[in-house]
C-alpha cells in the first residue's frame, strides 16, 4: 500500500537494482508528477492520492481513504452515465479510459482524461490494486469546443440544409437550414432516427440508402422526396458521404439536401411547353401541307379549267365562224342568205356560247357569295311540264316520260334557277345515254317536301365517283366526248342548297341506270 510518509533512511532501489538517492521514495515521486495519480484497492476503495490529485479533487489522502472515486465527484441528477463511467474506472474491466468534467473546490470546471490499469502479480502484495492516472485536458477541451462552435457557426452560415449521423443512423447534428426545413430545433433532432422523423415509406428509403452507404463507404447521390415542416412533400437531391474516426473506421455520414422542386416544376413546364410546341408545329405543318396541296390543286384546277374553257369556247366559236364564212360567200356572190339551216346552226352555237358564259358567271358568283335567290310561289308541276316540253322540241327523237304528283306542288323558289337545275339534269341525261335510251322525269311528294327525279337508262356510276361529280370542273365519264365545263352539277347543288333543299344521286351497283334528284320544302 502506498501512502505519504517521511523519507526512509533505508536506501531505495530502481528496477535495475541501483540505489535511489535519499528522499526519493515512491510517494515523493508520485507527488512530483503533474498528472493526477489515484490508487484504489481491489474492491474499488481509495488508498492514496498524489499531491496534484489532492489539489484538483479537493481532499487529502487520509480524508478519502476507504471512499470510492464516484463519491468524491460532485455529480448532479441526470449524470448517471458519468457515475457509471467512474465506477468502471475503479472496478474494471481494465485497462479503462474515460473523459469527463470535474469541479474543483473553487468551483472551477476542469476536463480530465482518465486511464486505469490494474497491477499484476509482479507487484507482490499490491497485486490487484488499480492505479488511475488523470491528465487535465481542459484547454484541449476548450479548444475542441471552440472548434466545434466554429464548425457549427460555419455550417449554419451555409444556406443548404446539412446534417450528420452516427453509424447507427441517428442524427448527431445539423445546421440551422436543416432544422428550419424540418420545423424543429437542433436539440429536438439530435439522437433521433429517420423512423422517428418521417412517414414509413420515406423512412424505409432513407434507412436503406444510409445502410447502402455504410456498406460501401464513399459518396452517394440520389433523388428522393422529403416532407418539410410545413407538411409539403418536395423533391430533393441528397449528397452524402461517410466520415472516419481517428482509427480510420467509418464513424458516420454527413449529408447535404438540395431542394429541386422548383427546378423539377420548371423542367415539367418546359417539357409541356415543348410538347405543346411540337403539337402546334405538327398541326401548323399539316395546315401548311393542306394549304400547299390546296394551292397546287387550285393551280391544276385553274390550268384544267383554262384548257377546258378554251376548248369548249373555241368549238362553238369555230363552228360559228364557219357558218358566218359560208354566209359571207353567199353575200359575196350576191346571193341572199335565206338558208334556214344556217340560221338554225348560228342560233345553236350562240346558245351554247351563252350557256357556257352563264355557267362561268354563276361559278364566279358562287365563289364570291353573290349568287342571289329571289324566291316566290312556284308550282313545280307547271315548271316540270314547261321544261319537258322544251326538251321534247330540242330532242324530238328521244323518249321522255313525265310522271307528276296529283294536285298543285307549291314551293317557295326562284323559278329561273330551279328551271336551270332541272334543265341541267335533263341535258346530262340526254348527252350521256344512248339515243334509244328512255329518260324519265318524276315529281312526287316526299316527307314534307317535293322530290323531283331525273332517271335514265345509261351506264351506272361507281359509288366512289358519285360525290366527285358535284365538284367544280368534274364531268361524267363517257366514251364519247361531251361538251361542257364540268360546272353544271356543282352550280345545281349550290342553287338547291340555297333553297334549303338537297341534290343527290344514286345508281344501281353493277347495273344500268342512274337517278339524279333534288328535294325542295313545301311552301307554307
């Protein structure tokens, strides 16, 4: 047992057997140390304090002999962990280390770093005793505290949220931005895990990513979502990295959170705008393609019209010129021009020119929206009879049947225009059917209106060509060329439409015969 005693006259020996100078006994040597030295017996009770221990602990060796180290500490409620650490220092297992705060009799707080080791059998009677050495590290602790404070101030100045966790996944600290983001204080965060902070689905993802990083130390970056203190779930990027302790072992991780919600929304808006622009470009391109096709079609139609018009106008003009030349020859010879045939031919050619000019004028008026209808009460029975009589005189050799409904067929119509439509349908029937084929005109009552049909026995028209007949400059197919500009049916349909009626066609598939018809509402 070591204790303070007077210098022994007996010589002391160093481990090598050399005598120590008088006055240098073990107690004197321990008192000369600046470190705290405390000796306890195998039961953990104090036996000896050196001088520095007496100064710091505030007791002399005789006063504390038989007490326990934890009994000297001025511990307050809540310092149970410090009490347990002091017990482990004295009672083992050894070697043991601990760093903790101690209050001197003057009230000064010092930070001590303790080490404890038990004496082995070579110590003889002292075997099993424990020697505790304490080094005052207050200044080092203060410096470390200053560094920690500076580090905290430094990361608090960073606008991006920063956090760090221990190896077991618990928050060890964070900067102000991270605490503000979660709507918590730093103290409320420290010591908690993701399972204490977030919904299960988010916590599971965070915990899995943390474990992945600990298993493969280094850096980690990934996108996820995070619930802020406001309750809003926002898109974020985590930048995380592991850090090591003084032994080079992974001790935890540090992470930075980057809020990318606005960027994601901007990217989504940009993507939507790009998609909308692409749609608009496609639509506009399609429109331009249609306009281009329409322009090309119009150009082709114009060229075709000019060719047709030139040909159709030239034919009666040439014939008329020949008739006039023949008449002039008669006049040059002093012969009178009394040939009825010549006059009839001139009338026919001028009538044809007049019809061509009329069709051109009507088409032009329709194009400009200036084809006017002047309705008045018209009896369709009388109109059909008049037109049929005209065609019987014009085509005396052709069979023409007329079937009229009973009673008066009153409609509100422009008589001249309706006559024009019926005459066009009859003219087509005469031109595009064999000379012996029969043509019929039928007037019937039909569901609140009157239907007038022109039926012939000529070749049928394929369904795919029927609607095309009503377009401008389209003519019925025929093995024999028939004069005309291809405007008659187009003009006829427009005239009937302006009367509130319809004009159509149907033909028996694969069989002879075709029927053109139009319907006009009854007069009220």
